[in-house]
C-alpha cells in the first residue's frame, strides 16, 4: 500500500493523538466533524487532522479507518460503518472483549478487513509512547504496523487470530485499573481511622508490581482460607466508613474457590489457576 489515507472515528484525547502519529506515514488523516463537540473540533485542529463534512466522505476516501471510542459505542459505530459498505482496513482499537471484536468483524465482512487492536498506555503526547497491540490477517496488520513506524505509537503484532489484542488489553486493564480502585478503598479506610500517612509509608517500602510476579498466585491460593475472611473483615470496615465494600467481598468470594488447598506448599501456578476456573 502506498501512503494510505486514514480516517479516525470520533477523535477523543487518545484517538486524536494516535491519529496525529499515523499522519507521519499517511497521505492524510481525516475526521468527520458532523455532530462532534467543540472540544473535538479543537482537538482535531490541534493535531492537524483534516475535517470532512460527512462520514460517507471519510469512508469513501480512507484506506484505513481507526475506531477509538467509548467501549459501549463500538458495535453501534461498526454497524453504521457497515451500512456505508466501507471496503478498507478497519482497526477496532476499542477496549472491548474478544467476542465483540469477532461480532464486529462479522458485521463488516466481507467488504472490510478487521484488525483487532488494543492500546496500552497513555496518549502519545509530551514524550509518552503507548503500545498498539494488533492481531488479525497478516497483510492488514502489516499495513497498520507500517503506519506507525518511527512514531510515538509502538505497534506490536501478536498474530493472526482476532481477539488476541483485545484480550491482552483487557487482561492488563483488569489489573491496572482495578488496582487503582483498590488504592482508593485502602487509603479511604485508613483515613477514616487516621492512619493514611502510615499506610502510604508502609506501601512505599515495596515498589514492584504483583502483576510481574505470577508465581505468587500459588502462595495466594494456599493462604486463601485465611485471606478471604480477612477481606470480609476489611469489607465490613469499609461499609462502616460509608465506603463501598463490594470489591473486597468479590475478592473474598474469589479466594473461596481455593479453600480446598489450605497451606499446600506444593501447589503450582497451573494448579492454582485451574482451580480458580472451577465453580
């Protein structure tokens, strides 16, 4: 593909910045101003995206279209695109689950080729460099990878199977975003009892991420018999402080699946994960 024309759908803070990176290797990057907010107009102007009047014009001119919108809108947006019979490469880069990606591919087939995408990291501005993970047909992912060559967006192809990129994105987000909520609950609980600064001091002694230590899962499983009740106590403490306890109760419910492996020092990561998958 010669320098492609790219269309960005609904350029939010992530979409507009990603589109601006794509402009490095594209003939031009289009966006549709119809029905968009003043903030969208200002963002698009800031990143020097070229406005077009209608979605039909954007799709008619684009070789590659990138969809970056709120997850709830992803399928409706794809359905609209299918109605226009877009026939290029459609990068489904929203934070949606693999089954939804496959449904969207079905909506757009056979005219368009769908590439599954997942952005991990912050918008590529002020020195930040997110990774765009890709999966899908090899020729199409190669075109998208080339689109971001030598830009602040690092494109990484995971293979030809639709859903892989989205699965990686959601796997990471499930930890990264939930951990932030857990921080809020932990600090909120500590603040209620006047020990929030002490909590931060205790936590500051460890800087590594548990996500980088999956081998610890087996130890967690073997200790679940006492960790679960501990989290129930913590949930009660949250509730007494007027804070939502549901997340800790859900964690306690998850730990309950490991009650049969109390203090099992021989448990492996594989065994622990297999048991977690059994109701």
